[in-house]
C-alpha cells in the first residue's frame, strides 16, 4: 500500500460522514428556531393591551423564524449537492453553525433596542457573516475540495455569486449603521455586479 495524501472517504463511509453533518446542522437550526420561541416575552403591565404585550415578542419570533429558515434553505441546497465532506469543510460548517445558534439573540437585540443608534449593526453583521460563511463553505467544497456532484459549472458559480451578493448587501447595511457612507457605497458597488453575474450564470444553457 502506498502512502500519500489521504483521499476523501468513499462509499458507505463517506455517506455516513455527510449524514452526520446534515443531522448536526439540522439540529442546530432547529435549536435556533426553538430559542426564538423561548425569547417570546410579553411585556405585561398596567394599561398595556393584549396586542401591545404580545406584538413585539411575536414579531421577534416570526422574523427570527423567517431569517433562520432562509439561511437553512441555502445550507440545505449546498449539502444537497455534496457527495462527501472532509475535515476543513466540517470545520467551516461548525463555525457557520456557531453563528446560526446566536441568531435569535441577535434579532431580539435589534428589535428591542430599535430606538438606539446603531441598534441594527449587530444584526447586519451577523447575517453578513452567515452569508459569508455559506459562501466560504460552498467555495471550498465546490472549487477547492471538489466534493460536489450532479451540478454544472455555471450553476456552481451562480450559487456562489448569490451568497456573496447577500453577504455584501448586509455588509453595506452594517457599514451604514457604523456611519460610513463610503463603506456602504463600496459594498453596494460590490453587491450589484455579483447579482448581475449570478443572473448571467442563471441564464446559461448549462445551468441546472
């Protein structure tokens, strides 16, 4: 037997590795959504109507559910194209999940401190990091490790451009919250070409 660089596991072993990663990821997303429900805290008090007591907390919950769901769908799309996962890909995924678990707290902070200057900075940064993490994960497994299957080159680039676009968009919001108009404009100038590139790749006949 020759010695050399380890190759990704194949067959049933590779499938087990990927299945474990998917189960862990889905569990973290489920926990994040559950924490959003736990964060529901009606502001009861004298002279407070039922609607006033429940509306802010329910808004936090449904917004958290929606945003976590969008991230989960993007993550599900990524793993649906994988045939295997290696060590670096697993580490990238774990870092991404650590930010997912913080999402309910981030959203609640943004909404409950909406009157304070820069209250949405943490929110915007969190989702810029989340989409950057998704882009990094997809870029690694698709272009570096080549662990994907049954997806065309144009569709691979389209997904990467979309993820980078979302990260740049939220980065622009974060820059605006920091009071940096120049930073916000730069992020917008990066985001718009990325969205156009994604559209162009989607129009390719080879896209699937």
